[in-house]
């Protein structure tokens, strides 16, 4: 008799469903696999291993000592899987941890929210001011890449070089495709247009124009050429850009594993650096996403380990083109960097607790995309760069030749995350960080909310502790929503007004200091609406919402941020009363920048319709202020 039931359902991913079922059937005592969640789930332990939308998240939260429930996804994890949240998450972490490997492992990033192209005009003077300055410099060497924050499979990705090109991209997104003839597309690609008003969130990153280049034809596929030809006989090689797809498993609250069989996904066309005089950027040479090359099948997919011995064809300042080869040492160094970056990325997500919440009775598979850059002028020849984190990765694009690594991966997940949870014990003794078992390398083993994570089973062998944990998680989430949304408050004393001279008739700039948290404030304010004097003290609060009570909807009463302020303040006085009732002066804006001074001191910048604020002090007092988030500032005397 099986000791737990398993609900398995992947309606749009038949390969994933097959892999999950086979992995569960390989266990010492296979579970009873069902196609629908049982009505009598309280009678037996339950595993939910399905697509996120089909999971019963209430069951995950309500799990107790008997029966146990294990789910194949964390409920809240958008700090990782949405590009704009990930960029804010990492930026906040790097400001507070300047020695982190993420400081050099993530391209410079700006995130923006807009629905129409003409909204860019205001952004150039606000959150995109730094980027605008660089674009105006007109450097021929710098290019930038635009990515939708919530689109996947390469949709909406574009390269640009100037402000005008970016504006033209958004204008093209706005066009009605039905009224325009479909343009002829490049070889090996498909249409990647998006609708701006439906996505709204985008990130802009500095384009990494010095990728490591190899030629996948040096590792011919079975039936597609001769075995590897000696390198001296291959003068026809072309350098192709590629990214590395690594599979990562997060378990419990929280252990992170890197699956060491990593894929290299190549572009359809040989790489060429984008040129300022190009009429059109050939994306097929720059985009490596296999979703854009479906007609090529697995022609552009290789195991990273298979590439050992291939010629390095990157454009570098030093050395002869193609004179070097990729060595085993190079591959291992790249994998070690990936492991370190993964660990730091999840640490960063844990610091954004509103948007990433771990659970002891959950695990999740992520597809992590990395790019390797090649430089002859740095201490490290190859530098790994984190591109994005994907939930429910499209594993079917791996191709039939390498399906065996997926079978191995899912069996490792079942034996590492599932079986020990229900058995209450693990095999093989202590698993240390850096150790590899079943091709899973443990990258991170941290303690969250007081629970150790050496193994998901033993850490929660006492399921009353598990019940207490999940109940506490629910209470904390509810308390945070029922209490106000204030993320910072203190009392400031003004020590100067318009120190650099008055520039506007109705606006002044005050300088103030707080005694409680030892913070320095600079703030533009309307003197007609709210007059202040030098030496005067006032209370200041920063809040993510004016809502006082819990928002409706969502698991445990936690609703979406977009709904919080729907019925709060209105000019006609008919809205629900919120925090604004307790203050004299309120402005709404956005946190557009974080700067680090020392490791301890940081500065947050916000813009309220062009009126600027800077707040400087210990990062500990600004942990809940998130880059890119909308924010209210509230003042009272």
C-alpha cells in the first residue's frame, strides 16, 4: 500500500506530466497517482505536483500534523520570476551587500511601467534620467535591451541604441497588427511583438556585447555529420552566441540545489556586434531562446559539458581569434560562479519577504538563464551574468536527444524533496553546501523563521511545529495587511530651506534630520499647500498604500497590490477613509533609485510628480522601501 497520494496534472505540458509520473513510480514505495484533487484529502498524506494554477494553495497553507501536504510550488514568489521585481530585489540587496557576487553578475538594469509610448517623455526626466544621459552621449559601443517584465519565450525583446529607437519600439508595439501587413521575418525566428498596454512593466538592461562565442557544429548531432573533426581542420567555424539554461530546485524554507547537467542554447545565426548604422537589428544573431527557433528543433541545443574542447571564437582585444579552446577547468569555474550567483539571488529574494515567501511543505523547479561574457582585460576570463528566473520552465524545448537528463532531474527531485518529506528521514547523512548528490549541488542551506533546512523531512518531523509555522505565516501575512502599509516613519527637524537658492515660486526644498533613526531628508514640497519653517519639526511616513484594513481576496486575505487603493481617497469625499485622514499633506510617487554609500548607509530616491525626495541612513530602517514600487509620503506637524 502506498503511504501517500499524489495529484499530478500538467494539461499543457505532456512531457512534464510523464516525467513527474515516472519519477514518482521510481520511488521505493510509489504513491497512488490521481488525476484530480481528492475530496477526502484529510484521510491520507497528499502530494500536489502540478501546474501552479491547479494547486490548492489553501491546502498548502492549512497543512497540519496529519495528514501532511506537500506542494510543488511556493505560493508567493514573484520577487524571482517577474523580471521587474527581480531587478528591484537584486538592486536592493546589492546596495546593502556591496561585496556580493551579484554586484558584477547582473547587467545594469532600469525598470519602467508605462502603457503608451508618449509616457516615456516624462520618464526621461525622472526614473530614466541616468539612462537618458548615457543615450544622449551617443557612444557607439553601448547598446541596450528591452524586455517585458512578465512575458516569456522571447516575446517583446528588442535592442536599441538611442532614445528615438526606444520610442519607436513602443510606437510599433501600439500599432494594430490587423491593419498592417505582416513583415517578412528573419530566418529561424517568429513574431515577438507585444501589446504595451497589456504588459505595462518592462526592464531595460545594458546589452552584453562581449559574449563567449562557440560553434555548436563542433559537436554534431547524431545523424547530422561526422564525429568531431580535429580543430585544425575547421577553418569554417562561426561564433554563435548562447545562454546557459540551468535547472534549480528550491525546497522547504529554504534549501537550493543546482542541477549540474546544464544546457547551452545557441542562436540561429552567427553573432555580430550590433552596429549603429544597421537599418534593422537581426535578432536571430542575438536571441538564444529556443522558443524563437522551433523549426530548428534541437539543432541549437547542447549539453554544456559537451562543449569542452571547442574553439573559443569570441571577439577579444588580445589573443588570436580561435586560438584557445574551452577547457574542463573553464566549465567548472563557470558552474561554480552559477552556484554562487544562485545562492545570493535567493538570499536577495528572502530579503523581499512581501514578494517571496518560503514554506516548509513546498518545493519548486526553476529554469535559470545565464550568459557568459568573455573579456581579456579582467581578472576572470569568463564572467557569468544572471539573465532571468523562470517558473514552470519549458522543458519540452530541450529536444528528444537530451530528454534523459530531464528524467534524471525529476527522479532526483522526487528522491530529494518528496520522499524524505513523507518518510520523515533522509538517506546519506548530512548534505553539506557545495556537495553534489544525484547531480544536484547544494548551493544554499539557510534558516528562515527559525526552522533549519538540512532536509525537508527531519526539519518538520514534528508536524505540530509545521502547523504552528504555517499558522504563524498566515497570521503574519494577515497582520501586515490589517495594520497600515507604512514602511517608514520618523520625526524630522528642519535644518535648512532652499540652501541653494529658491528656484520655483510655489516649491521649496527642505533639509531635515531625525533623531530617532539618525536619518537625513531632502524634500521638495508645495509651500502654498503646506508652509514649513526652518527649525520646525514634523512627522513623516512613507506608505505603499493609504488602505488601513486588509485588502480583499487572495490566500489568507492577502490581495493584489493593484486593488489596495481602488476605493480609498477621492476628491469628492465618497471614498473609504484611509491614512490620509491622519496627516496634513500627502503626495503620491515612485521610488526610482537606490544608492549605496558605505555598506551600512544607503539613500533612497523618490519622485512625486517631479517633486523629489532623498532619504539617507542605515539600510536597516529602509528594508521595506522597494525600488520601483509606488509610494505615498505623508506629513503632519
